[in-house]
């Protein structure tokens, strides 16, 4: 069997095998759980005694400035002329539009030093202003007028108290500033209002003087009537002028024709007069009527020629009207002057006389012009001309009268209102200023009343939406962190101690661990079995490890196929399983048609009975002698010490009687015995004493071909095992490797 070379003394190797360490930790799972429980307990205790919790309470305010309830703007009417009327908004100039910057200013005022000082003094807090400021947080909701004042503290009640108290202090200071601001604005408003009232009084006086100067009662109505009347008068004047020219031309033609006809004889005239008569109207009477009608027309013409009286009465009326507008002339005097002027115009109006003359003329024209056939045609024509002349003269009188009346009115209107556009513009400007100042005064009065009402009541720019209440749960707490940290530290400490304990425990625990620490090949690994009876073959059954021994036996036999192959089974100390290994290995070889001899070479004195005895056959003749008896010459024949066993193909030399000195193991008799036995058996298995106690195994190794070193898991430190291995390596036999026994199931590969 090939042997792996052992590492030199100077070769460095890690004394731990990671897989074994992990499995050791798994085996210590209950210890780990205990460490975890202890760590949790320590963590909870540390959190309770060392940890702190932070509670947060919040009060909410709504920002609604006092100015938002005051209508600072009012409507103003202004006019600077016809078609230029306009309205616009004007303010008192006291209010500012609330903006986010205003709200931010209020937010920044919450934590000013005087407020924090007042808070610390009122609540008797034993902390610095910096700490107090850090415990208070002020914020606003996005795109809203909500203000959140939050306070943090280890006590929930203290957090709520701090938040509500700093809010109260802030509101008191804010309201005090509002009172001062309102009083200042009231003073400013009163000054503005008084100044506006003074300007309004001056503007009204200016307006009254303007109206008196220009005699204006209602400019809008008068201007409209003026324009309409002027246009009508212009049309009438043009029409009357045409009628006058036409009447004059007609009269001139008729007069020339009459002058020609008057050259006729008186007889013809008399005939004409007689023909004008009617059965009811004599000729003399007709001539008298024509003459009277001519006299009336002349009187009408002369009545129109009194312009001086008309101008006098018109001047008196104008003076009375101006005096009435200014207030220096009474209404009775004004109405009297107006009555005299209108009566004169009515008396001098030819309309009634003209109508009467026209009726008389129509009667003459409708009367029969002749009563006999002797009337000449020329006389009839002359009579017709005279009548037409009278008609034309009446028309001329009427046209001239109307023209004179319209022309006088036109001249009066034109003289009086020649500057009407400028007057109207100035009138609109002054009246618009009066209206504007009245609106300003009214608006300022309204704002002043509103501010006065606010000043007389309790007021604030803020409304308390909700008070800060004691929070049920902490906002932040370091107890969890402290607990987790303490648990981790404690667990790591316990785990480290456990790991160090495992690392310091140098005892071999697994095949990998044995190979790592001993630097020797591992021939076979056998697990730990609590009941030792199951480790040995018996009538009830085979060993639980029988299959592992079969696996072990094949390479051993293949490495040493010759007859008398001898294997020394030894260990560093007692109780490591070398006897179990020797018996089970002999059993396996015996079943493989090998003639096997199992020698118990422990010849030193021992109180314990040899474990081989239970496998012996009771009636065997050699049952009373052993190797010691043979070497001490108490028995002379080797057959006397060989005993048959219950194991198939296996014989044994069992330790019997008193112990002998170990020096006999290297005697000539021992060498002769071993030579003889190698000729008798195909496989010889020698169980040697523990190496640490004696030198017997060193001596026995000189008779063996191979050494099987048995070591038990979790029993000896590697240095002691290495010392034993080193001793075996210095013997003539070949040290095949390590057989590891009693390995716990968790370490089994």
C-alpha cells in the first residue's frame, strides 16, 4: 500500500481544518443559541438603560393676514372730455399682497432668540439655546398657508408642551407687531383721508366757479340742444332767405305791371271796382276793403322795425339769467325778465295779423270779379294783379319776420356757445376730478372704517388648526440601534470565545482534521457508536462497521499479498479502538479464505481481562496459555498458546496469566516464534500495547510488515499523537496511515 510522504518538521501547515471547525460549530448549536439568548438579554438591558427615545409633537397654524379682509382697492371714475370716460382701481397704498416670502419671514421668526429665551424661562428648561433650537422644527406645506411647528423630546408630554408654548409665544409677539402696524396704518389712513377731503373741497369750489362763470346748468343737455337748434336754424334761415328773394322779385314784377295798367282811364278803374262787387258786396265796400287790407299790410311792415326795444329786453334777460346762476338774483326777477322778453316777441310777431289778412285776401279772391258782361278784360287783369300784389306782400312780411326771428336766435346761440368744445372739455376735466376725489374719499373712508373695526377687536394673522398632543409612539429611538449593537457585540464576543475554544481544542475530530494536523494519510474513518457491543462481531450479528473494515482490508492485502503478511495494530494510548480494529480486521480477512492469526501482544500485567476471551472456544486446549507463558518457557510448544475462536478462519494467541518482562519480546525465542507463525498463517495481526506507556510496540514493529496506527477522535492532542507516530516511523515496519475511530456523526464525510 503506497504511503504518502510525511511532512518535514520545518514544513508550515495550518493547524485547523475549516470544514471541521464549521462542523464543530454546528455541534455547538445549543451553545450558539445560548449565546444568542444571552446577547438578546444584554441588548435589551443596554437599550433600556442606555438607549433614548425621541418623541415629536406638532401644532398646525393657518396663515391668513388681516389685510386680506380689508378691501384696499376701490373703483374710480374719471373723464377728460366727451368719449374719454374711464374707470380704474385705486388703493389706499397700505396693504401688500401676501406672498411666500411673507410666510417664510413668519416661519423664520418662530425660532428667534427672544422667543427661545422666553420658552426656556417659562418651562424652566436646563438646556442651551442651541439645543432648544435644534429640538424645534418649523415647516410649511407646499403651495399652502399652513405652518407646522414641531418639537422633539425624550418625553411625549414635554414635546407637546414645548410645541404649544413656542406657538403661544410666537403668536403673542406676532399679534403685538400687528397691533403696532394697524395703529400706524390707521394714522396714515386718517392723514390720507383728511388730505383727500381738502382736495375735494377745493375741487368743488373750482367747479362751482366754473359753472357760474360760463352759466352752465347741464352741459350735456344744453350741448345737444345747441347742436340740434343751430342745424335747424341754419336750414330755416336758408329757406326763408330764398322765400324773401322770391317774394321780392314777384312783388317787383307785379308792381311794374300795375304801374303800367294804372295809366288806363278812371272809367276802367270804376268799372273794375264795380265788377269786384257782388250781389252782397257793393263796389265802394269792396274798394274800401282793399284799401283797408293795404293799410294793414303797411302796418305789419312798420311793426317789424323796432330792434332797439328787442335788444334791450334781451340784455335784461341775459343779466338776470347770469345773476340767477350766481345766486345774486332771485327767481322772481329772473322769471319777470324772461316774461317781458317773450311777451315782446309775441306782440311783435306778425303771425296772427298775417293770418287774418290772408283770410281777408282769400275772401276777396273768392268773390265774383264781375257782375255784367260789360267788364273789360284789362280791368279784370288789373284787379287780379292788385290782389296778387297783396298776396306777395303778405308772403314777404311772413318770410322776413321768420328770417329775422331765426337769425336773432342763431346769432344768440352762436355768440354764447362759440367756445363750447373747450368749455365742455374743461367742464369734463373739473367734474371728473370732483368725481374721482369723491370716489377716493369714499374708498378711503371704507378702508378706514374696516381698519377701525379690526383695531377695536382681537385679531391675529394666524389661526390655530390643531394643538400639539402627546404622541403615542416615538418618532425616533436609538434603543433599537443600541439593542442591536449590544446583541451583535455580545454575540460576536460569545461566538469568538466559542471559536477560540474550538480552535484551542487541538484534539482530532474528523478525517480532514487528522490529515491536516498529523500530516498522515487516513486509511479509514469509523463513526462513534454509543453501544460498544455493536462494534464487535457476535452471534447476533456483525459489527456495524463491517463494511468499512472490508474496504480497509482490500488495499492492505493487495499491498502485502505474501504469506505471513504481518500487521501491527497500535495506538498512542488506551481506549482508542485498536482492539476493536484488530478483531474486526481479522474477522474480515478470515472470511476472505485467509488463515488469520490474531496475537494479543500486551504481556504486561493488567487487571482487565483480555477482550479476546469472549471469542475463544471454551473447550480449546490452549485456552490457558498465552504469549507470555511461551516466552517465559512455561510452555514449550507454540500450539499450546494458539486458541481456536468462534470467528471463521481466525486463531488467537490471547494474553493469559501473569505478565512478563517486555524484554522477552525481542528475544530469540520471539523471533523463532514469529518465523514459525508466518509459515503457518497467511495473515498475522498483532495488537500492540499503547505507544505512550511502553516500548513494546516499538519492539513488535520489527516483526511486522506494516503498522496500522489507530487514534480516537476527541481524545488526544495532536502533539502526543505525533510523538507516537514519529516513534513508529523510526521502526523497520512501514507506517501505513491513520485509522480514525469514534468520529461523531457530524464530522463524518
